[in-house]
C-alpha cells in the first residue's frame, strides 16, 4: 500500500519452484497481482560462481496479462557492477490495462514496445532506451559514469508522434494542439548542476 497508488497492490503467490540443472539455478514463480495472472521464469549461473559471488549470467522471462518481458545480462561480480551488462525487451498489447491494474494513471494506451540495453564502455556505461506506442516514439542514449549514482551523466533524447494533444493530455497538459510533433535535446548532469544543450521542438508548422 502506497499513497502514490490509487489502490493497494495485492500480490498472491501460488507456487515457487527452484531446481539446479547443468550448473544453473532455475526458478519459476506463479501467482497474481491485483487478480491478474503472473508468471516469472529465470535462471542464473554458473552455480559454483554464484556461491562465490563471482561472475554469472542471468536471464528472466515474465508474463503478466497483456505484457511479456525478457531480460538477460552478465555480472562480473555480484558485489561489483563495473562490467555489468543487461538487455530488456517488453511488449504489451494494451498498456493501459496494466497501468490500471497497478493503480497507475493511464499515461499511454494501445500496444507498447520497450527495449533497453546497458553496456560497459571502459570507465562508464552506455544506456540505450527505445519505446513506441500509437502516440509516441521515444529514443534516449545516456552515458553513466557510475551505476549507483546519477550525479554524472549525459543524455540525448528524441521523441515524436502524430498527435501532441494525445501525449500531453494524460500528463495534465491540456490545450495542446492536435498536430504531429518532434523533440530533440541533450542533457548533462554534474552533481546538482543540470545543463540543457541544443534543443529542437517542432509542432506542425511551428519550430523552436
């Protein structure tokens, strides 16, 4: 239960199973979230490395009503994230159903696709995120100097869609024009200082 949620979040587990096969630890969880069926399957290994908090690979698949998710990655040490890598793919046939079930405002409707990757690049990590809905396409690429802090990062973002009003409305921004739009910008965060770089915003025939 959380003040930010419109209703309490009820999670019920029907079964939790685990097994060890070919030096991999497998787990399956089945249950419900607010009455919606949930199934998780995952594995991590090698088990010998896992027991030593060493280098392991992991994978996870999840099914939650209209959502399917796949995630995989690598950790060079469970106690160290400098070389951690991960990929996540999420697809939903109707995202608003899931937001409603979780008590979250309906920011998006329709089919949604989200892909994200985290890749080590020398002394930093590169995070890439791409998502698309019927009303919005979003791409972001960020440089993270540390995974446990956002005090030093730089981001480039782009977003576009066929109808600005459809995207802005659920966020409480009424009165926006029903026109195609495109946004491109760059941001940099150093400590508490946020720098906004070159930004372009186009709505219909208007350009900023």
